C-alpha cells in the first residue's frame, strides 16, 4: 500500500553565514559521532514547524500557501533533497518529483541516454526498459532531438523531457511544484490529462498558486502559513479558508484619509498603493464630505458632500471606481450630473445588488469632478468578497443560467430514436 505519513516535521535554517557554519558543526557532531553539541548563539528561521498529515494511494493533496509559507521546503523534505531537523517521516513507495523540470539532466548526454539513466536508477528491469524509453520518447514529442545532447535543448524542451520522464517512470508518490504548465497549450493539456489518468494509481502532492488547478486535481488540501499548518480538510473548504483568511485578511490595510462631516484643514495622506493616487481634497471647493462602504455580495455606498464657492454653470460628476489590488479598475459607477440647479450639497446611496466580483479584496474610491477638474478623490473603504471554495475564472462573474437538453448525450449530440 502506497502511503506517506508525516508527524511533527520541523525544519530550521540558520540566518547568516556564521550561523550556518555553527549549525553545520552541530549536525556533523550529531549525525556522524552521535554527540549532542549545543550552539546556543545560533539564530534560526523556522521554515517548517510541526507539520503532520497522512496521504494514501489514490489521494491527491494540495499544499497551499503564500510565497515563503514553507511549501517548497516541505516538498524537498519529502523528496529526500533535504533532511528534517526533527519529527518522523514514513514513506512507503518511490518518490518522484516534478520540481524544477529538467534539473539533474546530464547536459552532455542525449535525451535518450538521460531517460535510460533515470530508469536504471529506479531499478527498471531490462525487459521493461525499452518500453519505458519509448513512452518517454513518445510523450515528450521531441522527435529526432530525443537523440541530441541536452545542451542543445531549449528550456521548454528540457521541461518536456523532465515531465515525460517523471510521469512515465514508476514513481508511487508524485510531487508537482508549479510544473503543470509545460510548453504550448496543447502539450500543457496533454500533461494535465496524463496526471488525471495516473491519480488513482499514485499519491499526488500539488503545490500551485492556481486555485482552479488545485480544485481540479485534488480532493483534499492543507494550508501553510509561516511554516505552520493552519488548515487541513477537503479542497473546497481549504481554498475558501486560504482565500478568505490568508490572502484577504493578510493584505496591508490602506491608511484611510480623514473624512467626515467636517472642515478640511487636515493634511492629505499618501496612498500606500500607487493606483489610488492622486489623493485630492480641494478645500477651496469642498466644505465637507463623508462616505461609507457596506460589504457583502451587494455594494452599498452611502455618501454626502457640500460645496463652497460653487460655479452655478458647472456640471458636477460623482463616481465610485472599484480597484483590484493589482490596480485594475474593475468598474466604475458615475453620475454625470449629480447636482441640479444652484444647490451646493447632495447626499444619497449607490446600490449595486449583484456586483459579480470574484473573491478577493477591492478598494473603493470616491471621485468628484467640477467640469473636467477633479476636486475630490479619496479612498473610502475596502470591499471584501468572501470565497466559498468554488473555482472561478476571469475578473468577475455574470448572472447566468444553463438550459441543458436532457435528450443530448455527453458530447452534446442529440440522440436519434
């Protein structure tokens, strides 16, 4: 039975070169001579801290976390590339990795020779060797270049060969670290289909920042944060936890500009995100203003403002642009003539019953123009859209429905009676 069992696995790294040398001395005394040598002044950074889980044959588990969470360190421990400092690791089966595809290939040898060497290291029998080499040759689609030296390959060709070797040879536990997009779209689809085919026979460990990919191939997941396992469960609930609790809440909050029902003698703070610039309060034109954003599936913004020194013949335009954290303007709702006649104040609400934004954190800005001149531009709040763990694509979703003909087969071809 193929099985992987980790219990309280920990890994620390010394912070600087001097600390690394001290740690190396400690490890040499401990591993070679069995002498416990203490290094009290060594400063460590914890990469993995007490991670425990068990995975069995036929299971695909995702390891989710931000950059620096400890995902790659954990995979390297499982692959045997580095040793854990403490804890236990039980592996029943051969471990193969899709980590850094193309790494470990002998550049002076041909693709065929490299494939043969990998198969020999895994004790593939002479009877099966030819079949394995043919499978790698066929899957990699290198053609005649399969018999050319690796140093003539492009990076994409090396990745193709590395992937073909990894999925063709008899590994029981497969490690996939951001290696599912290899080459062009057709070959990438071929790789994904191959992994889907092998899932029931092996254990697959996935590391990816693509949540749709994780949800497509995995049935469970763990979430790492600063080296600690903070969540374990089915993949949908794990993705929801990661997107809601790690990605969104960990985002640095923007310092709100002081606003409200007041005069505007205060200074204008600088935005932490460049896409929120410029921050504008024209105190010669604005008497007071306020705005409040209500979170939820709908968008509800309450606002009001009063003017001074208004030009009666000018048109005032009020808008509320919504930005993603990448600086993309998702949409903007604008009233092209918010004031009628000679009035110098207005209040109201902006209501959007279904904004359609995908899970994430968004920034809401209030912008008021007098003619073409901006006189107020302020960040007024954050819109947090929670994840329910379902895959999503694109920038936002639209309300829609499916009408499926019950008499159609799986390919969408109507059956004839």
